[in-house]
C-alpha cells in the first residue's frame, strides 16, 4: 500500500512563504502523475499544481507565478514552494499520486494565512 505523508503546513502572514513536502513510501518513478490539491472549508477540493511524468507542469490560475511544484526522485519527495501567500490560500493541502491501478492521497496538512 502506497503511503504519502505531507508536512510543512502552518500559520503564516499574508505575503509570507511556506514549503510543503510530501514523502512517498515507494519510488515516485512508479507514478504517472503527482500533484498538490487543496480544500478550503465549505469548498470542493481543487487542483493546485500537477507534475506529470511527462509533459509540462500545470498550475491553477490562482497560484501561477507564486507556487512551484518540484520533485526529488532520489529521495522520493515532492514539494510545493508557496510564495506571496494570500488569505485565500488557506486550506488543507493534500498530495496525490496516480498510478495505472489507483490514486493515492496523503492525510493533508493545514495552511493558514492571516491577513
């Protein structure tokens, strides 16, 4: 069973930065896509950034130019660097990994941006 564990969330003031980490229990080469999603209270979960195995990274319009998704293949890690944070970025952030047979989610990490 694949396990994904997020870390790095917390409370930050508007304009600040955070880096989220996602540790995978197996080689990330096994995944077709990896990405970050978020869910704010009362809202549906939404895509933030996706890193396909092949092709270009995709970002939600609301985070373009502020967030950057990256991976460390050697360490089986995925990151989300978040800069110029806004109160509307407040949400639980989840990492997701997709394989041909299934999708896997982490437990989420809370990001709270104060104004």
